[in-house]
C-alpha cells in the first residue's frame, strides 16, 4: 500500500473513490465540496437530499455520477475550536471511516482533499500529521485500498503534506 500527495484538481482524478470534505447537510458548499458537487452534476445533490446528512467524524458514500470516480465518499471534518474539542480524534475518524467505506466498495485508489482545512479552519500542519497518521495506521492492518492520494490545489497545502509524508512515511 502506498500514499502520495500531488498538486491538482480532485474532481479530475481517475480513481475509484474521491473523498469530499462535506458539511453535515451533504448539500454542497464552498471549496472542495462545491467543486465536487458542480463536477458530479445535479444528480449528486438530488441523491444527497435523500440521505439526511452526516455527522462530524463520520462518512457516507454515493455514486460518482458525472465524475470519473465510481464513488464519492462524503466525510464531515471538525470545525477547529483551538484543539480542545476532540478535533484530532474526529479528523482521524473521517479518514478511517472513509477508508473503511472504500474497502467495503472494493476501491483500490482513493483521493483525499485536506479535510477541515478550508473554511473549517483546521491548522494545516496539525491536519497533515493527524490525517497521514490515520492513513498509515489504517494501512498497517488493511490491504485495501491499495493507494491513497492527497490532491491539493494550493501550493502551500501541497508543500505541508509532502513534507509531513516525507517525515512520517519513514517512521
């Protein structure tokens, strides 16, 4: 199993599943969430309306609709409240639950954004450490998915994830 970080548009990835940094309503929003909803088409919104939302730290799955990915895994990351409101365990849960859904749907390659790092305000360096540690821990006990890719549009976010993978990947 492998991990990597690349610069790019997550909606353009040819993978089995794209993870959406969703809000609790699952009805779209700004940033990655809005981009995924726009790229997947109106069928995604119609489908999400029927789902009834998703709680922070949890994940749910939909078809990919107009994306090249078979699935969209929606996960709701925590809003940063200074680090004293269980944010790190909720963020780690987002990654574990997303990977569990990917495994259940036989996904070999999964693309993640930087969950909670946009309007939810999670500090980039802390989010990178928590998310990469969660994925590495999951991969130690599971063989599927075989590859995890973080896709970052922003150079600063890419640089932080790349450096953190370089350090943590050697541990």
